[in-house]
C-alpha cells in the first residue's frame, strides 16, 4: 500500500483523489524495486562512463563495445522474494526477465551467470529451495538455448529465510543497430506482443519491496510469475527478426509493474494513451488494475510507425505469438489509460515515472570484528574442515544441470573465470562477492569484491570491460543497514575508479529479511564482470614447475572459511593492491606464467588444490595465517623461472609433482591425497543425495 506521506504528495500534485488503477500504478512504480528511492542519490556517485560504454545505466540493459563489429548487451537482476515463495518459478522467471532485457535492446543472448545465496544445507527447507532454484534456472536456460557459464554459491544462515537469486545475462548486437527503450515520436503506435496477459504476478514490484513474512508462501504466491521457456524462445527469435527489419523504433520488456510499468517508463520522453481493452487476455473478466499491473511473463512492447504495424504483427503471428496495437505515443506529457470507454488513469507522466520522493534514512556505524582466537585443532583437521565447507566443495551437482555447450561458444568454465569464443577472441565471465567480509567491513569488503573479480580475469590475461551489480541488503529502515549500503557503494566506486572499470547497470534489492526466522541477510553487493582478452585456458602446470605465492599475506581471518568452521574471529582483510593484479595480467599475456589462480575463499589451501593438487610445498611463517588467510590481490602461480616475479612481493613454495599434496610447515607435514580431495569436494553432492 502507498504510505500516507506518498498519498498526500500525490493528491497535492493532482489536486484530487486517485483512481484504483492510479493507486496501483503509483504503488508499484514508486516502490523501492522500481524507483530506487533509498539509493538513487548514492548510485549517482558510481563511475558509469568509459571508452567502451555506448549506453550506461537507465535502459533495460547496457551496451558496451567489444569490437568494431560487435557490442555487448549486459544486465543483472534479482528474483529473491519470488524464489523463496516459489523457488522453481521464481528462479525460472528471473532468468526469463533478464533475457528479455537483453533482447529488448535488439541483442541475441549468448550467456548467463547465476550467483546464488542460501542458508545452511543442513536445513531441510534450504535444501528444498536450493534444489528447485537450480532446477528452475537450469530448465529455463536449457529450454531457451542460452548457456549458464558462471555462477557463485554462498551458504550462510543469514539467508535462511531469504535466499538470493541473482542473474546476469549477456547478449551480442551490431553496435550500429541496437534498440533503446524510450519512445521517439508522437503518433507512433505501441504494439504489445508475446504471451497473453493473465493474473499471475500481480503486485510483484511492491511485493519485492517488503520483508518476507512467516506466511509468505501462502500469502504472496499470487505475486510470483509463472514462466514458459518455450514461448520465450519464440519471443527471442521474433524480437530479433523484428529488430532486423529496422522498423522497431523503441522496445521494452514487460517486467516489474507489468504493462503499466513498461508503457509508462517507455513513454516518459513524451506521453502515451493506452486502450486497456485491446490487451490480449488469457482469463476472462479481468479489470483494468489486473490488466495493467499483472506481471505475466514473455511479453514485449514496441514503438512502431503506423504503416509498419501490420509487418510487426505478421512476424508475431509467424512465431505463434499474440499481438495487439494497444495505443499510441502522444505529445502531451501525460499517461492516459482507457477501459470500457472510460478514462481510468490520467496522470502527469513525469510524476508517475521519476517523481518518486527520495527516502533518507538514519545511518549508524557498527563494529562486528571479534578478537582472533587461534584454533585448537591440528593443521590437518583444519584443512579437512575448510575443504569440506560447501563453498569450497565441487559445484558439479549444480553445473551438471546446465547445458554449457549450447550455441557452441563455450571454451572453458574455469576455475577462476569462464570464457566463450567471440570473433576469435575471448569473452571472460566472473561474478560474486564475499558477504562475510563485507559485513565486517562494508567499504573495504565491497572494494575487494571488485578487485577479486578483476583478479579472476587477470589469471587469463583478460582486462575488465564493465561491471553490473545487484545490491542485496536488508531493510534500510535499520540505521546499521543504511550505513552498510552507503559504505558498500562508496567502496565499490573507489575500487572501480582504481581499476578504471565502469558500472554500467544493475539492480537494487532491499528488505531482504525474514520475520519467519528473524534473520537479516548479510550485505551482499553481488557483482558480475566481463572482460576481454586472448583465448587462454587454465592448464595444470607441468611437473617440476616452481610454485610461488605472489602478494602480501595479512593475518586477516575474520569472515574467512576458517572462521566459519572454527569461529576463530579476527579482522577482515584490508583493500588489496591493484598494482599486483595488473602485474599478473601482464605476465599472463606475455606467457611468463605456466599457470595462475587467485587466492580467495579458503586462501592458499584451496588455491593449491585447484592448480597443484599433486605437489610439495613449504609454508613460510605461521601456517594457519599463510594457508587460510583470505587477504586479497594474492596469486598462486607456477613458473619455470621465478625471476620474472622479482619486482613483486613473493615467496617460493615448492614444486609441482608427486602423488599427493604435501604441505610442510613449522607444525609438521600434512599429506592430502587425491582420494582425500575427492571426499572433501563431494560435500554438496553428498548432502543433496543423502537427504
């Protein structure tokens, strides 16, 4: 419902009371999900321009140059609340929605990423959510023929009552033929095409802007959309064929706030007159509020010159899609909707779209770091516990449900970044953040999330092109949460400037907390980054290669996997050094490194198991700090000549070869066999199979 303050502002501006449709339109378009009313001022501080940026934030997706012949369309969205209420459909329609953002720009989707956050897998409800979210993403992506090439998995009890389902989509388009989402000329027609409109998804935007209650599954189920990937596949092909005719003047997908959201935002440069009776329906007796606000999936809206309506309609019919001419662009800056011969909405369009009053929340810093307490277990036990944590485990239970090879572009899925072939070059993908670090130090943690993604690309010699984000937080009503948001956005902007990489789009998802479990999510500014470089895959280094740890190790164990399994506490890492990441990227491009992986979750221990599971190393200094610290801008590299690293802080650890991983330290020698590693890495598969 609209707040009393919002109603007072609206009535004051209009000089009258509002109709039911106007009230519903304001409730959804002025919601946090659509208007970013709590964060808009903060988002304006982020760097969004760059030499490769053609279109930055503000449209359905960003357009970024890849080459003279190809541009990328890239976007990121969340479907958090729907995925708790109905995990399969919530996750599936999250994929469908972000794909439509890409095709609305005239681009063909070529890849997806899916960073996901859940509670502990020891919980039956979490396993149910996890199973059906992954199934929803896999089924929808596989059916529409778009590969999921990268993801991230975070397991933390703060997500027990509110999982996060974030999706990144990337498409390709001729840089001279992309479409934008704002109308261009009064007198042009507005054509709706795709699926027919039903009652599903009513109030989805406002639903996504409030806390989840204990009875959310029953109460909010009608707010969750139901997707049809087979229709979406037809919609992809139809939209691209329509765009190829050159007759689409502007295009927008129907997502949050349904037809009312898409048509008002699209027409905000001029105005629009809509005839709601013309909307193709799949249910009878739908009223104007249901028609305009339903979030039925697989629908698009296009601006077309009057003489081209028949052509666009014929293409829709070719793909067995419904379509209708539902209104026109008008010169007067008003948003008018007619239904059953009566005017049911007549609003100044700039009040409905962009007129949302900003929210200013009180902020309150906090300190959550705890003094470090050295774990009592021996080093071998600690290694076993850390490697058995589900975030360190193999992700094959998830990946096996996705078709990575559809479209025949995928070259490699990792370990640090994925790469697809595009014009003979490499387009690299990475995503994620570390919410535990960000919770302890929001500014430094978010800065390090940016640097960590750039580090993943550096392992392949790839340079970042751009970033999209999904800023997932609890309710900004809490001063501590509002402080997290401000600090995180500040840290993100600082690091993006340091690495000269713009943020070209994204999403804000607030109110991610649960009354049912009395939980607030940890601050989770999830990032998606794409980069460009030569086609390089990460191979295992040859026997005899020298293993070297590059970078400076801090005793920064707060928020680490070791902290998760032992409660050891400690400080979170400080911001990493950009120069080291740049240096590694240059060395990879020159062919000076035989292999490289960056150190992130589980630190050096996990890095050794990734690229050198059979090797002998000697750990300098305190073995717990050296093995498990998750401080940033550090790499494990394999070289034939360590002198190439002479200008970087580094420590020679040992050599590749043997039948196991042998780690020598002041505490003795640990041996981890391939059989041990197979057992540790099977945590997710085991938990999902056993239960």
